[in-house]
């Protein structure tokens, strides 16, 4: 008797999960479509490509936005994995990275308290000066 109850319960659970799978997929698609529409209309361009990857133009913005505090800590130290990753995203050649790290650290006082957009602008300006 117990075995048949377990079988019935397993079949019932499978049916419920199978039924909700379609709804879940539709809900996820609707959510991502809505998110794409929002980012596309609020920023003037969608951040995401058709395959779900961040477009190259938005990688630095996303990186600074998501890693703001860690990036500020690396700026204070004049080194670190977040600052190294940022230099690569900005196109700083490896042989110029030490100069970028020093220049970025020197600019750190200006970066304190700034939002992600201002911090990105500061880093872009610093990388441009180092690359020239």
C-alpha cells in the first residue's frame, strides 16, 4: 500500500512540475523581454546582444557598476584584480599597466565618493593619458 502511494505521489509531482515548466519558461521569457525593453528604452540602446552577452560598448559600464566598491579598494592600493581587469577592458597594454595603476592610484582622491559613472570617466581619462 505504501509503495503505490509513493508511486501516485511521484506521478502527481511529475505532472505538477511538468505543467509548471511551461508556465515558468513563459514567465522567464516575458521577464527577460521586459528587461530588454526597459534597458533598450531607458539607455537608448540595449545592453545585451541576441545571445544574452553584454555588448562591448557596455562592458566597462557594467563592470564599474557591479564592482564599484572592490574597484575603489584596488584604486586605493594601486593594484589588484579589479583594477587589472578594468585596465584590460579599457585597452591598456600589459606593458603600460603599472603606469596605469600608479596614475589611477594618484587619481584615487578624486574618486572618493563618486558614483559609478564618474568613476568610469576618471578611469577612462587615466587610461587614455597612459596609452598616449
